[in-house]
C-alpha cells in the first residue's frame, strides 16, 4: 500500500476539458470514493491514475514516486496499480485459482497467495471452478482477488458493482470493503451511486465538470455540503424558503436553528435576510394533525421500501416537503392523509440563488 497524490491534473480531448485542475490525496490504506454524475470526469481521472491516459498538466505520485507528468510517465504495467473493471473480465479458460494467480511470480504462487486472497473475498472452496460456473457476484469477487493478489500499491475500482442487483450489490460492497481493509490496500472507488460512496468510503470526493468540488468524510459531505448542487446530489434534499436572522430562520415549517454554509456571504457576520435552508428528509418528523408545534401537510406520494418509507407532502401554501420514516412497525400515512410535521435538528442556509444549483425547490431528489 502507498499514498496516492494527484496534483493539479488537467486533461482535455480536443475542446472537451475532462479534468480541469484536480487535486486529491489518498492516504496509505485509505478507501476514497470519487462520486459524480456521468460526464463529470471521474473515469478519466481513474484512467490517468492507471496510466491509460497521458496528462496535459499536473503530476501523479504513488508512494512518493512520480508516475505521471506531461513530459514523463511510468508505463501502466510498472506502476503497481491494479484495476477492477465494471465487468470481471476473467479468463474463461482458466480456473478461479489460475485467474487470481495470473501475473504472480513463482514465490507468491508457492506461498499460496491466490488461495489467501480468495479467502479474503469469501470464495474459499471455489478455487477449482471455472468462471462460467460462478454467479455475477462471485465473478466480481474473483476480479477483486486478482487485483489484490500481487499486493499493488493502489487498487482502482471502476463502478465494479454496477451490473449486480440491489441486494447482491449491498452484500458485495461490504465484503469487498472488508477484503480491502484486511489486505491494507489503498483504494479509489469510482461511482455515481451515492449510497455506495457514503457507505464504503473513508472519504468522498464529489466531482462536477472536471473538478473536485468537495471532499471529506462521508458524514461531512452529506451533512455540510458546500453548495446546493452537492446537497442535492449526495442525498435527498428538502428546500425551504426562509428569512434568516442570525442563528435562526423563519420557514414554512416554523422557526428552526441554522448553520451558514461555507462560502455563504453571511459567514463571518450575522446571517440576515431572505435565504433558503436545506433539511434532510430524516429531519422531518410526523405527528397527528393539529398537535401544537406542528404544521399540517397533505401526503401526495408514498414510497414504501420495507426498512423505511419516503413520504412526499405539501403544506397548505403549496410548499413541498419530504419525510423519511424508519420505524418498520409504523404504518405510513396513505396518499391524501393529513399529518402534522415539524423539524428536528439544525438546517443549513444557502443564498437564494446559486449558479450550480440543479436541486430546485422539490422535496424529492433530482436524479443524475
């Protein structure tokens, strides 16, 4: 394992600027998720790290050694960087063990490295099977084991769970995370799946238009997004118009405590005037209509997931809000029911307009 450092990396394809000044450090043994919509530059960044693309500007360092720059680049096969692709890309004529051992030297083969990493990814006992006798999830586990086998400095995972169904994807995410941890791997996961990034990574780097617009621990990126676009991309957002006076805001759901966002012109002094506030659906709690301290809302949509439910509602003035209910013993209100709603916790303030805002005023997430 080794530290990965990306310094002011830029890459263009003709007039298309895929990367425009990317800076990122992945500490040794860390898993970082690069999260962004299609076209944000995340796959180009992965290809530059792996050595499949040359840099226009900037440098990439692995373990303190420069491996990429415009004037000099270490060939991909000498970087000791492993890539797990979206599809396992296994050799169909080789057994599971031989797929994993491919590329290992004799000493590593004799030491049983292939069987050791297969144990890490939960495939003990399947060493002699052929790839066509494995499920899709098992094939991806083999691909991860093959990447870990030569003890690379960095492992790159290019949306490796994309082709799997939701239940299998969640299980495999956890097993791959544990395998990377057990092997002490430094890893970069490229994904457009917010749940995947937030649940697996030590840190999340959010990309937009070829730049990393925010990076940090998952709870920081989710709880303290730098702008409305990030807020809407990393999770469901409830936006409310507000009049802010210092640390409190008057909203259609009553007066709530607020925290100004970084970059807000009000930071450094009292926040005053028309703004809007961000809440997450789990901050909206329900009560019977008419309970003191609540505002009446009408349910307009109900999405039930078993472990939780999402309610879309409208207030009397037409303001949309959303609430997430976690108690499986609670029967969610039906469409058309009236409920009382109130806010739990602190809201986040943002200016009323923002050039990168695609979140609108909806209580439902915007898909990208």
